[in-house]
């Protein structure tokens, strides 16, 4: 370094005044060029709140820390993992040799950030370590001692004050308000005067939702508030607990789901309380806690006892649904009462069934006519009606009962609704959407009501939504849905009271199908009317008829039965069928979809009775053997060895039984069957020559009368509760 000085002399003059000589010496220093050697990295803070942004500057300098004002240097910024990150990985020095960057502190408090820089000339710099600390209190981390508590127990709820990144902030004295949001979720927090505030609305707690030991708590020196919460009494309810203070910090617990408590009792139910004597019923037990909440899940041991009868087992365990089921077979004496008790030795829990009282045993003399729907009915030897299965508006009952009470009847027919004749009066019950009960209304009934007529009747037959009855005068009267002319009056009558069929002859028998009706005249001729889409009227066409039309072929018939969309009758001991044949229900061995005139069933036996159902047919030969043909989707043909979908010729019913009467049921919805909209069902029932009733086929509605709802049975099975 060189120093240069110069001497200057100045004589200041002031008028009339002598002054001193001023001598000035001026020196200047010539500076050598600065050589950059490093970066000095600085920030204004020694700590950084988690998640906050801190400004860092890197000054280019020489070895003596003199600033080097060099622009355009590319400076790369680095921070240790977990400490945070820079808004830009590289910045450029300005005219003063300064590079600026923004450091975003990481979310975890307690971490030390080491910041370093390096440029393209490998000049480096390092800042003093900066510590990441917790930020301002902003939320609560809410935890519970259990998220799956047992009903009625107490859990501890803890709220830890934290910053927005979840770091604990040990601040004492903040008052926490506890609540359960009424929507089970989160409160909305508003802003007022730059200050977060909690909402004023608080949902009201109850024993069902749970109760807090105190509505508020205060944070301790660690920023922690706690409260006890007694769990509510509604099992499987799920909710969250909310913590909020007056400064707007808020938090919610994880979802809490309430579980049932220990076994305290059993709830015992029975499939029905009035079986016929000797009948079998299902008894089920479900364990529950002290509040009556069911305890689901398998493996709970159950011991069984009964005051009489016989149990299928004295011990069992609950299944996946938490239910254990056994069977009680009642004794042979009517009017006997029974109670079944379930218990658990480990918990001393017990429970008893309602009282079960047996009805009289049944012995059927005849079965209901008509192709049926999901119910079976018959007339007992004492002339009372017994039914089982599902009868429209009545609940399913898989064992015979007495829906008509003590009335005696002489004729009976069932479909989705049921009608009978008692002392010449037609009485009906069940659905009544189209006036098919004939009482002049469209009100459904669970008990029998007489039709709106003063005539005396001898026979009745129910269709899907219409009914016809034979008066003692030989005239037929029909009522209900009039579509396709099924009422036979020829006028398009749409009322809900009986109307006379427009026929030129008198009749001795009648039968109603799904949407058509047929009858036998006093001369033995068959007449049909109504829907005819499958040729079920047997008049050589497929056009509907609103008046009786003669079945062609000059046959003299002794019995006739109308099904879903086909008809069968007996003439000269042979069965003739006509109409829809999609699944072989005509029984003539052909693959024709339909036939519009009577066609003989391919069987050489002599037949005495026939019954046409939904999509199958059964008949009894003179020796008592039963034969069935048509659809076999639900084993309604009665042969476990016959597994084909249908039979176009009769096959014998298995079991070697000898029958005196037979009736068949099945789907009452033609379109659903053909378009696959619902599963088809079919079933058959017969009374043996010994007076015992057997059923086979579909059973999901209890139509087989075997005390259960098993899907189907392929062999004739004895109906429960018979002599």
C-alpha cells in the first residue's frame, strides 16, 4: 500500500484584521483490489418457528471479511434433511455481492438447521446453526384412552395444545371447552376482530350420546387439558369429541365407536307361538348387554331347556350374526303351553321365550283350488280352513294355522288373496288393490269379509287379481281386475262388486288362472274367457275374449284347472292341456311354445284329477300315483333324481305315496318369469289316501308347511302338525 501527501498554505484575510497562517497537509490511501474467498451467511433470527419463513443473505467476501461487490454469482443453497427447505435452490448475487433466499422451516420443532452455500467457483459459506422451535398455539391434538369403548364405561380425553404443525406448545392456563358436534364432525371456526373464536352453539348431551365429567378443563404447564367422558348407551354409535378454547385453537378426537357391554341377558324369540300340537318351531336366542344391545359375533355358548316337548339340542353356540337357534317339537296334546329358556353359565345370563300354546292337530280333507302364489291352504276334516306360507298382507307362516278362525267352509281357493265359502257365503281376505275381495272396496283385509252379494254359492276360484264364484243357480259371478276381459261380463265392467258372467249356459265347475277363467257347463263342455296370449282359452286363437268362448275339440270334461297361462282338463280319463308350453307344462312331449287347442298329455294312465300351476302341472292317476311335468326350477316335479330344468312329459313323483288330491302353486307374474326380473318359484302339495298332506318344491315363504324356510325340497315332505 502506498501513501501520498501534499502541503497547502492558505492565508485567510479579513478586512483590517491580521490572521494566522494556516498550513494544511492532505494525504490519500490507494486501495488494492478485493479478492473474493468465501460467503458470509447471516439471518436476523437464531430460531425459526416451525413452518415459518426466514430470510437468509449470503455476502461475498475476501479472507479478511471485506465485502466483495461482485454481481452475477450463482449461489446454491443447502439445508440438512428434516430442517426445512429453501424457496429456491439457487439465487444470484446482486451488485453488492449479496445473494438472498427464503428458508421455510420444517414442521418438527427441536431440529437444528445447518445452512450452507456454494457458488460456481466453489466458494462456500455456512450460517450459524438455527434452531426450529414450536410456533404460535393454533390447535389441539385430541386423543382418547380408547376409540372402541364399551357402552357405559368412562374414558379419558386429552387435548395437547400445539402449533399449526402439530408441535407441542407448553402453555398453561388456556380454558378448553368440550363438546360433541351435533353432526358428528367438526365445528366451523369464525374470525372476529382478527381473533379466532369458538361458535356459541353447543349440542346438548344426554345419556345416549355420553356425558363429560366437566364442561371445561384448563391446560397445565405442558399445554395439556384432560377430562373424563362417560360413553353413551347407544351401541355402534360413532362420534368425535371436540376441544376448543377462547383463542380459537380447536381439535377433534379420532372417531369413537361404542361397543356392546358384557352379556347380561338373552332375548329369546320363536318362529310362531301357536303351532298345531306335534308341530315343530324354531327358537332363537340373541345375547345382549345390560342396556339391551345385541352382542353380535360367533362362539357364545348357549344352554337350552324347555318346560315340555323335545329340543333338537340342549346346547349350541351363536353364529356370525350373534344368534343361536334350535328347534322345539311340541307334544301331541292341543292347548299345551311351553316356554324355552336360554342361558350362559359363564355370565349367568338367561332369557325365556314367549309362551307357546299349541292348537289342535290338523287332518286335511281337501286342498285349496287355484294355482296359488306363495301360500297353501286346505279344508280339514272338521270343515275349518288351515293355511301356511305367505298370504298377501299376512306374515309368512311355515306351518298350518287358522286364518279364518272357527268358520266352517265348504270350498277354498288361494292365490295372493284367499276366498272360501261358508254356508253359501263367499268370504275373502288378503290384498284388495283391484277389488278382488269383492266387498265393494279396495281395502286390503287380514280377516275374512263377505262379498257384496246376497246369492248363495257352491264354488270359488281366485286368480292373480280377480275372483270368480259359482252360484247355486249355475251362473258364475266375477269381480276384481277386468283387464283382458277376465271377468267375462262382456261390458268392460270395472267395479269392485261381483258381476254376472255373460254365458248362454249353466255351469257345474270353474277355475281361475292368472288372467283368464274357465268353467265346465252342465253338458260337460269347457268355456274360457280373459287373457289368451298363450292360447290358454283353447278356442283356436290367441286373442282375448270378454265373454265365455267354447273350447274346441268336442271333448266332454269332468275336471278343469287354469294355471299361469295354460289350462288343463280331464276328459274320458285322459288329461288334455292347452296354452303356453315354454317349459313343457302342456305335457305333450313337443317343443312348441304354445298350443291353442286341447292336446293330450303323453301318458297312457287313466287320470282322475289335475292341477295347473304357475309353469308346471300335476295329476293323479286312478291308482293314486302322482305325476308332474313342466318347469323344475325349484324341484316342484317331486323327483330328486330328475335334475333337468323342465320335463315336457309327465314324470312320477318320488316316494311311492298314493294320493287322493293334489294342487300346485307357482309364480303369479308372467312377465317377471319370462324376462328374468325375479326368481321363479313353484311347489306342489297332495293329500295321500291315508289323509296325510305332503308338499315339495319351493319353500322360501314356508309354503311347504314344514316349520322352516329351507329353499326347496325335491321329495314329498310331511306337513307339520297333522294327526
